C-alpha cells in the first residue's frame, strides 16, 4: 500500500512539475523517434528487396533510433513511471527486432516495425493528454492535433514511402505489397482530410496565430500528396514491371513527410 501511494504521488508530481518547455521537448522527442524509425524501416525494406542501401546505413539508422529512445528515458521526470516503463518495453522490443530483422521476410519485418511505430504514436497521444491536462484549452487542442492528427499521417506516408521503395528496388509489386499499398493510400487520404479539417478549425479559432496563407499552403500540400499517390497507382500498382528510381521515390516521400512536419512545427510554436 505504501509503495503504491508513493508511486502515485511521484507520477502526479512529475507531470505537474514539468515546465511547458519540458512538455514540448518531450513531445518533440516522440515525434523524432517516430520519424527516425520510419526511415529505418524504409531503408531496411529497400535493403531486403535488393536495393542500394549499405549495411553501414542500416547500422546508423539503428543507432539514431537507440539514441532517441535513450533521450526519452533521460526525460523520465517530465512524465511518470508508467510512461517511462512503456517506452522501456518499446526499447527492448526494438532491440530484439533489430537483432533478427535482416533474417525475416521483408513484409514480416515491415509489419513488425509498423506495430512498434503505432505503439509509439499511441503512447504519444496518451502522453499529450497527461502532460497538457492542466494547461489552457488552446494548448490542449493544439498539442492534440500534433500528436493525434499530424503524427499519424507521417506514419501512413512513411508506410507508402517505405513499402513503395521496396517495390521499386525489386522491380515488381507482389500481391501482398500491392494490397498493403492500396490500404496505405486509403489511410493517407483519410488522414489528409482530417489534417486539413483540423488545421482550418484551429486557424479559424485562433486567427491571429496562424499565417493568412495557411489555406493556400494546405491546398498545395494536398496536391503534392495526391500527386505522390497517383505515382504509386500508375507506376507501382498498374505496371507489371515497375520502372521507378528508388532514390527518387524515397526522396519524394521524405519531402512530403517534411512538408507534413511543417504543420507540427507551426503548432508547436503556439505552445511556447
């Protein structure tokens, strides 16, 4: 009973004692972890499908993800023991998967990393709720869009980029890959609609805090995402022999993820 009470007090104190800047940095660390793991998954899929990725690049990706996880652990006082333990478990799962990832089927490895990334995003949403529960309504709404809307679309774009790059490296879209790409396209389009809706809602409610050019920027962003989707549909799904440069395809996907993260940064500035 005494230990349980002490744990509860520690959890409450940790969250309440965290500064606004500490909270923003913690969310940013989760975002960084998600983005780094997406890159690691994509590069590994290209490698397993015979693409031009070196083992050194794979090692560097693993090291970057490990560093990001360690950084989260060092920020324990920002959150609570429960959250810290969840990320510690994720770290163990990540290490175990890294040890065997090159020995598994490409699709098995891709799905395994995707499950871990999904767990990161779920934890990120929980952390956002816990950290900002005592902050203003604006802080709660803005941070929720960052973690519940923007991060998920980076992940579905990351899946499209990573899976599609493996297809371009191999030169053929196998049935399982084609089915997955079709699912990712649907998810990206759903997420895209939600992102635009949420950003427009925030900019309407807090007009002075968002650029007047936001709507035109969102329109341009939508066009770029749909252009990438058309590339996948026309060149990867509808061609028996895929002839798309892997580097160019991966780079285009990365550019879209970077454009998505601009909305994360735009909202993050409102929290400071």
